[in-house]
């Protein structure tokens, strides 16, 4: 049967019949819908962008977590295991990826959602945070919470500086150990100076200077300890090279946060408070989160 015969399928497809019209209408309506669903499922992320909450015990990480989840602060206890919640950017803040979208766009609402993971700050439980940094899947940023009043004291400052040193060094090793010249995706760090409303709290710029100086001392003391331990005589050459990876510019001179930009990392210090006599003041922190979304 030739294509031009009266009974051929091609002739029937163009014939003015009710069945032909019905099939054409079904294809016209269903094809765009199926195509849209296919593209939507491929484009929509299956996991939420994640932010890790790190910092010493008592700095206010869990209180910030509950504030992000419930839009109000709550009484908290010292964490002993990681806790993850789904949060939403407060009204008035626009994710950087959706700055061109209208507020009624469903994609805009999806872009406001993120996951916040609180990690224990006790020295014996910080392996939870370090393990997350070893393989930071879908992590958009690190929020390192410090007590702005506690770092005014030498003990509190040293504890925060030692922990922050280890966090930054882990992120630096992730960058220097990359197997491609492009390097891994940047993971910015926010130092959230909590309890800034207290009279004894240091302002953000002094916290920045104090932490940089304290981290310089941590770096120097660990380098001295490595030399005195006789590691050069006993360690394998590969292990020795790993131990000799100093934070920042090779361990020479004072440490400053801008040095982290050389390894694909930005560090920002912003003040705020989760609990206060006039309520929470965390807008600058959530603005930073919005810039990473």
C-alpha cells in the first residue's frame, strides 16, 4: 500500500475525521505537560543547600538553630549529637539565585529553603564537625558561632581560636588536596559573633583582630611542637608533608583571614544576638545566608 492510497495511515492522519482531531488535541495538550514535568524534575534539586553550625560550647549554636526553625528563640541544652532542621529565610530577604524572580514564583519560595546542621561544640565531640568537612556534600557555607563576650577573655579566645584554626585548616586541605586544577567549590565562612548586645561583648572588628592574633599563636605553637616531637626522624615523608601544611601563607608572619582567599575561601565576621532584652538581632547573619543561596 502506497502512502498516497486512500486507506494508508498517512492519508488517515490528515483526514478530517473526529479520531484524528482527538489524537492531535491529546498530543498538543499532553506533550508540553510531560516535557515540563521532565525538565522540572531534572532542574529541581533533590537536597536542600546546607549550612553547618560550628563553634565552642555555649556560643549559642543550638539557640540559633531553634530560632531559624521556629522564628523564635527557645531554651536549649548542650548538644551531644548533630541536629538538622529545615529552615526558611525570613521575609524581606531574597536569595542571590532568585534576585530576578517575583515573590509569587514557586521557584522563589523553593530557593528560600535551606538545611541547618548544628554540631556539638565540646572538644571531645568535634569529630562530628570535622567529618562533615571532610566530605561537605551540598554545603554552601560554614557558620562559626562565637560568644562575643567570652572571646574578650583569654581562655574563651584561645578555645575559639584553636577550634577555628582546625576548621579553616580542614577546608584548606580540601582545596590543596583537590585532584583537578579547578579546585573544589568554594565554602565561605561566617564568624557569627553572638551575644553582641552584652556590655562586655567585643565589637566584630576587634573579634576579627583578636582571632587572627590567637590563630597566629596556635599556628606557631603547633609548628614548635612538631619540631620538638622529633617527627622529622620518625614520620613517613608523606605524613610529614601533611603535618607541615600550615594554615595560611606557609606559617610565616601573622595570620590574617584574607589569606584564606588564596585557597578559595572567604571569611566574614558579623555581630548579632539570638537572645536579648529587645529580642533577636540576626538579620546580618541571615543576609549572609541569603547571599550564598
